[in-house]
C-alpha cells in the first residue's frame, strides 16, 4: 500500500509540475502575442493618422486652388500685375515697401491698403471667419496673395515681410504648382503650421500670382486622430 501511495503521489506531483510548466509557457506566449498585437495596432493607427494628415493637406491644396480661380481675385491680381509692370523702378519700389513692412513701426497707410482691401476681406471670411462661425475655431491662421512679382496684394493680417519672391516656398509653388513645407512655427502668424503655397494661373494658363495659407497643425492632427 505504501508503495502504491508513493507512486500515486509521484504521478500527481508530476501532473502538477506539468500543469505549472504548461501554464507558465502559455502565459509567456500570450504576453508575446499581446505585445505583437498591440505593436501592430499602434503601427496601423500611426500609419492611418499619417495618411489622414496627408489627405487633409491635399484637400486644403485643392480648396486653395479652387479659390485661385475666383473671378474677382483674378481681376485684382491682373490689375496689380499691370500696375507693377508699368513701374519705372519696380525693384527699388518693392524694396522700400518691404523695408517698411519689416520694421516694427505702426501700420502705415500702404500696409492698410493691402490688409484692408476687398480681397483681404474675402480671405478673412472664406478662410478664417467661416471656420470660427461653423466649428467654433478656424482651420487657418493666415492667408495671403501675391502678384507675379512676389509682392503681397491681399492678406488676412500683417506679415513679417512684403516681398515673397525670394522665399523658397514661393519659388517652388511657381515651378511645381504648389509647395508644402515642413511643420514649423511661423513668426508672422505666431502659430505652428504646415505652410502651403499654391500657384495661380489665369484662364490662358499664364502664371499671375501665388497664394500662401497656414493651416493650423493642431486642427489637422486633431481631425486625423478623430477620424482614425
């Protein structure tokens, strides 16, 4: 009897040991599988968020391109190009106005003529105030338009400079049709943004100007996160 009892004890001990070993192995494998699943999900969510951000940026490019075809805007740009084309010393004129904009003085009359004209009012309504009215916040921090010489002709607020043709984003927009910059802090608008530049052509396909818009990065990311 004692030997049978010892045998049974040994069998049960072996079974218990096997259960413990199998349980420990199962827990270890489950942890690995969980880590892999969570890792894959995180990668998927990150990729989806990036895709949504890209899509939102290109939707904004299309929105700006569509506005660039506005008849009234085209007319104002054509008049500005004509006026600048007749200047005897255009470069010095632009340089003097640009120096005025770069100074920290008060807003001059020439600045007001750019910030407060009818096109600037439309820019504020279409890109700034519309979002504020409909969603309680704006998707853009700043929008402005230049003529083909790079001089600002309309804008939602005062920028740090008046002449844009020496800027890389402006040159890329003219050459490629549009430009998208890296996320950056814009000192003019005092916000984080992904700057977008869009070339404006007339009905004949001739280059006439450029629009630059600064969509708020927090709104782009927020929308992408919510959608994902």
